[in-house]
């Protein structure tokens, strides 16, 4: 468990997801991750990486609400945030 003060910082969730994706796929997707979840969502959309159909475990799920948004990874047990 991390410190709640750290988890509340801008970009924490985007960094977490980037680290997970990097551990699985290497650095090939690093350019898609921005300083906030909103920036990351915009980069994924621009690259044409969207979910077609129902989300599956391993998919990134975005909320783009202001100011920073949020991103998590869908797992079989729910969303890892």
C-alpha cells in the first residue's frame, strides 16, 4: 500500500499504469503516457487505441474529468488503480 498523499498527486495513476504496461510490453508504448490521465487518454485516442466491444482484463480504463482525470487497469477482480 502506498502513501495516500502520493496516490493523490497528479499523474500517479498514469505512472502506475505506464510501469505495468512497461513491465509487460517493454518501452514500446512509453510515448503514449503523459503527465496526467487526461493527457494519456488523449494520446491513446490520437493513436487509435480504443476498446472495441466490452472491456477485457488488461484494458486501460480512463475517466477524463477535470482537472487530471484517472486511469486504471481492468483485472478479473475489478480495476487496479
